[in-house]
C-alpha cells in the first residue's frame, strides 16, 4: 500500500478508499495560527462545543505580531484565554512559525493533522497526513467530527540520486512547481518515494512538502525512516517515531514521475507566481535590493547556519537590505549557540522576530519597484506589501550569495566550497517555556474579549429558490485569496468581519465594496465571475466570509482550488463552474443574472440554468458537489447545517 492509503485507512470513519469519492477521516491533531485562529475559536464557541476530542490541539501566534495598535494584542489575549478554557497548547508570539514549531515539537508520523493554514502539509516531511483547511472546519474537527474530503488520487514522485553542492530542497520544491504548476492538482496527494528520499533530512523534506501547497494538492507526504528517527531523537521525541514506508506494489498510484536529484539546478520562481520557474543561471546579473530569509519554507537550523557560513567574514552589499526571520525560537537559540547568529549580525543582517513577518507582507515591504529575493513560498503580486515590487523565490543559498554580491548569482559559481552544514547540531538545545501547556481544561476560565474581537458570522439563510443578482466583478485566471482579501496591513481586522469586509478585492478593484454594498441595499445578490483556478493560495476563510457578508451568493468560475471551494460552501456561497468557456467570454461586469430554480437544481444534483437578463441569453453551469456539500449549501452554510443535524 501507499503511505497515503495506509494512513487514510487507519483513520477512515466514513466511506471507502476510492479516489474521487467522499470520505471522512478522524483527526488526531489540530493547529491554528492567530490570523485564522481567532475566527476558528469564535466559531467553536458559537457551535457550543464544550470539549475537545482531539489527541492534541495547538494554538500558535505567529502571523499578527506587529502590534501597531491594540488589535493584535487583543487577539493574542483572546486566544490565550480560550486555550486555557479548552485545554489547548498555546505557543506565544515569538516562539515561532506554526509549521516549524509543530514539526519540531508535536508532529508524529502516521497521524493526521488538520490546520487552519494552507502550509499545514509541512508536517508531511515527517510522515504525517497533514491538511490545510478553513478555521470552521478545524473548529468542527476539534469537537470530534471527522474531516470530509474527496479521497485523493496519489501521484508518486520518485526521487533518485543526490543533490549536488549548492542545490537544495527548495530547488526540488521549485522543480515540482515547474512540472505541475499551480493549477490542475486539486484532489491529488504527492507521495515521495525512492532511493533519493533518504539523502534528505526531515527539514529538507518539510521544505518540499510545504510548497506542495502552491501546487494546490491536498497534501504531500514522505516516508518515516531512519532519518525521521534521527530528527525525533534530537527533539527528544523518539517515542513518537514509527516506521512508515510504501510497499513495492505501485497499484495505488494514479501516476508516477521521477526526479533525478543529481540533475536539479538552482531555480527561482520569478514574479508573480510560484510556478514561473527559471534557472538562477538565466537571471544572473539582475540587481537585487532586498533579501529576506526565513518563513515556514526555509528557516530550519541547517538553512540559517548555511546562510551564516556563507556570510561569515563578508558584509551585506551596500545597496541590499538583508532580513532574517528564524522559523522558531528553537532555531534561533541553536544558531546563537553555534555562532551563526553573530555571523549574521556581523555581516549586517537585520534580525527579525521568529514570525511570518515579511512573508505575509505586514512588515519589511520592499521599496517601490524593488527586486526582492525571498526564501518564502508565495510571490503573488502585491503580497509583499508593495504592488510594484518584483519578488523572486529562491533557496537560502542563492539568497545569501545575492545578499553579498547585490545581484542574482548562480551559487554554484562561488569560489568558496559549499558549507555542508549538518541538519541539526550535535546537541539540540530545547526549551519549551514559550509553549503554555494546558493544565486541564477549565470551562469556567474567563475569556478575554477586547474591542477588536467581533462576533462570528451569523444570520445564515437557507439557499433561496432562485438567485437574482448582478455581476459585481469579472476576474481572470489564478485569482488568489490574497487578491480576494488582502493580508499585510489589513490583517489586524481578521476578528472583525464588518471592518475587514471593506477590503474585499482591494488589490484588484477598490470600488468593489461600494458596488457590493449598493447591490445589497437594493436587495440584489452579488455574483463573482472568474477564470481558472479561483481561490489559489491561503486557507483564509475570510476570503469566503467577507464576500458572503457583502451579499455574494455565487461565484461562477472555470475551476476552483480545494480549500477555497470548501470555505465558500461552509459559508453558503455557491461555487459554480461554467459548462462552456465561451459563456465566460460573453458575460460582462454589471450584467443582471438570474440563477433559476437554483434550490431545486442543487437538491436534485442537476446543472443550473443562468439567464443573463442584460444580454438576453441563457447558459448552463455545473457544480462538483458531494451530497453533504449540497446539504450544507441548502442549509445556508456549515453552521446552520450542524445545528439542523443536532435538532
Ligand atoms: C499565507 O501564507 O497566505 C497565510 C497567511 O499563512 C495563510 C493563512 C492566513 O491567511 O491567515 C495560509 O497560507 O493559509
Ligand atoms: Fe506564515 Fe508565510 Fe508560512 Fe503563511 S507561508 S504560514 S505567512 S511563513
């Protein structure tokens, strides 16, 4: 059996292992981060969940840590008090990025993890079946309900050979993106196997699993072997180890590809998409203004020690600013003990907190038109906080070399020999004092709610018989959730829907909010038209909640990404698919649409007829909804659906 199948079959609570069919799996662990977590816990409370049923749940604070104003701090206090009430581990701000800390301290091979962040599959590096989801789905899983997904198709990625000096796991992740792009991978698991796997440490595997999120897969997973045991031993968690390997029979795999690690070269994802891949050699000479090293993709001990060794005895180029955000306090403490931190400071790096920071665009935004080289995983236009910036995603090695030379440089041309740093120090220093352990749940504990803590979404209405609305915006392909609802400086409103909703589509069309409100005031629904791969990127359910709050009732697109589609359904917004792409071409912004007998069509699992009143023509739209999803939509969303089932 494949590893994927082994874990799914040992956790299945509904359905059978049949790719494409709906299944529900038991969730052993959950994680939340603050930017999605406040809403997740507000919904947990609203659902009246009194007790957590998971083996372990952790609440991290790593995204919203700027604290320019009371809002972030209010959220942190709310999260801390909720953790105490429910018996959840609470990782304080500054302790690190959720995925890095979870890998170090909690992730276990063979178990399932559901996280309210799209990079939750990072834990696939340790052999965990780890999936990203919206906060509401995570809240429901904390209450003990299984998680529903389409049983994945499995693509085997066979690794052979060994990476050459200066070529890294990040280059493998970028190679995978070059092969499979950011679209067309919905419903897949990328399962890594082959001789090459054992040449990679857990941190390197985690880097590759992390960026599977950019392909849009359900998750990525590696075997659990001797290298995994090595990692867990260093973390003093050998007891969490279990061997996990796939059999020789490849019948479970829908397809197989081979990557020869010897052949991989340093790569870069060029502006403005993680799949716009070019060899670094082709970009040589491009002037660089900013270099940012860190994020949940590349901030392990090895990553940062390698950077430190490259920078040792050098200075950051006068025209470059170098920002380094260690992935966790454990990494920071260990590079400090190993002398790496002083090498970074000596070279002239700006040392940032162990948080997401630059990656989410809430700090260290580049200058106008600047070229920024980053080791993070997303370079969508404007995500850095500067719309005109050009962001390239590269390995820490390529980033460090550019920080010295001031130009994009193929690191293989370096005179120095490759600093082959061990994955972890001889003795790993571990101190969990910034993780507050739940003593035991205290349902009477006070929950702190400052003025930034709004109410969770409410007022859900069952799906109407028909929908009369206007096309409020017409979009192209590859619209990301960063386009739908920006993070960066707007992040602090995550727990305040009415306020945050003002920024829906802000990066694309600043008038969307006014138009949507006007339609809503006139009793008309808002309808979004989009191209392929709508909702790429993050798991933020605000990209569904905020449009729903503005009266968006349907998105008609050529195709959807998994997590966003699930979030739309959870908040009662219909994700509909054009039957014919020429209908997309015919439609314009402002067109008045009538989705006729929509309720009945959803009940009967039939296509829906749309009448474009402005153009005077009809067209058909489909959906790819399971029975449960149709029931959720009929009820008006997951919360009313759950309440209905309790009655
Ligand atoms: C991201 O990398 O885009 C985020 C910020 O981590 C998101 C979560 C969020 O929007 O809060 C993600 O990846 O899910
Ligand atoms: Fe944080 Fe960036 Fe990772 Fe998202 S991708 S969890 S913002 S470091």
